[in-house]
C-alpha cells in the first residue's frame, strides 16, 4: 500500500491530485478546512481508501496530533507500507496590497499556511518515518511568484521563497541519512482555480498588475487543475525525484 498525505484537497489542484491518485493500492489522507464530499463519495464508489481529515492549518500546534492520527492508521497496515508521500499543496494568496496596508492577522496567516505549516508537516513526517526503509517523498507546491516578484504580493512571494529555501535545506540534511526522505519544491504554472479568480478580483488600487492576470485568463492561457495534477504526479513518482530541490517548470 502507498500512502499519500495531501493538503488543500477541497478544491483546485489538491482536489485534482487526490482524484487522480485514487487507486486500489493507495490510501489517501486529505486535509483542508472544508470536507470534499464529492471526493469521499468517489472513493467510496470505487472502493478506494481515503481518509478525510478536516483541519485548519492555522492551528500549527495541532499538526503533531494530526500526524499522530495519520500514522496510527498507517501503522495498522504496517506490514504493507510500500511508500509514504506528503504533498504540501494548501496555500493562500492574500493579503494582496502594499505591505503598509496589510493587516497583521492576514500577514501572519499567509506565512502560517504557505510556510510554517509545510515546515511543521515536514518535521513531523521525517521524525515519524526516519527509521522506515521505504520510499519517502515530500513535494512542496511553491510558486513562480517566489522568483518573479510583483508589487502587492510581498507576503505570498516571501512565504513561497521561504518554502523553496526550506526544501533546499532539508534536502541537504537528508543526504547522509540511512533512509533519506526526498524533497522538492515545484512551481506549478498558472492554473484556473479559485486562487486565480481571487487575483483577478483584486482592486487595481491595491494591485496595479491586476489587468495582466485578467488578460491571461481571457486569452485561455491558464492550465486546468487536472492537467497540472497529472504533471505533478509524474514529477512526484519519477525515479529522479529529489535530485534537484527546485523544479521551476512542468515538463
Ligand atoms: N492557481 C495558480 O495559478 C497557482 C500558481 C502557483 C502556485 N499555486 C499554488 O498551488 C497550491 C494550490 O492552489 P490552488 O490554485 O489549487 O488554490 P485554491 O483553489 O485556492 O485551493 C487552496 C486549497 O488550500 C486549502 N487551504 C487554504 N487555507 C487553508 C487552511 N487554513 N487550512 C487548511 N487548508 C487550507 C483550501 O481548503 P479550505 O479552504 O477548504 O481549507 C483549498 O483546498 C497553492 O499552494 C498555491 O499557492 C497556484
């Protein structure tokens, strides 16, 4: 049995990832604040294993408990654990405005969801799997915004750039481990999800580049979540996964 822990499965890329990973030989743990009943129904219909764990990643101190629950389930099937994968996909864009206009609560939430939660998830994942001689991989869904900066996106860009540095640092730590965890940050492209809709609905007074994003959508240049999920799964399951800590383009 292969186990997948995926955050942000209520919609968008995360939902598409979980849908495509449903299989007889997989057990998927889905994490988001909102339960995705369609996904649960689909897994039930196909007789596939899916555990939905409604959880707010702002509760950083409860992530350890969440992992306790997940690994209890995994250990129940310990004779069959072939691989464990973690996909830190949940993310938030806001606040989108010059930094002096951003409320402290939103700045904190942005860094918690995009950076601190994946860091603590990774810490728990490695702690609980370090003695396991199996295939172990972590894919952090980052963004090209980490590299290509725009005004009014300082929180998002900074948290994603932090995520990339984190992936690179943990990769270095894992090099000489007996049973290393492979870790990669990936830029998924521009995808037609709620996050893009949110960018387009931003006030031009707050975000001077909003028209550029409206135009990209109008020209049909956004990828579908399904296409993106397929490419991300190809990357995750590739034999070369982890050779480089940052993948900036989906092939
Ligand atoms: N769409 C793009 O063009 C694009 C481009 C580059 C990178 N990305 C990255 O791709 C990833 C997925 O984005 P998406 O476009 O699919 O966004 P989305 O449609 O807005 O979905 C975001 C997901 O994150 C979850 N999430 C947000 N806050 C959460 C919280 N506090 N606790 C738990 N889960 C939370 C949401 O679930 P709930 O609201 O139910 O909690 C939802 O399932 C993100 O990391 C994003 O930064 C997207």
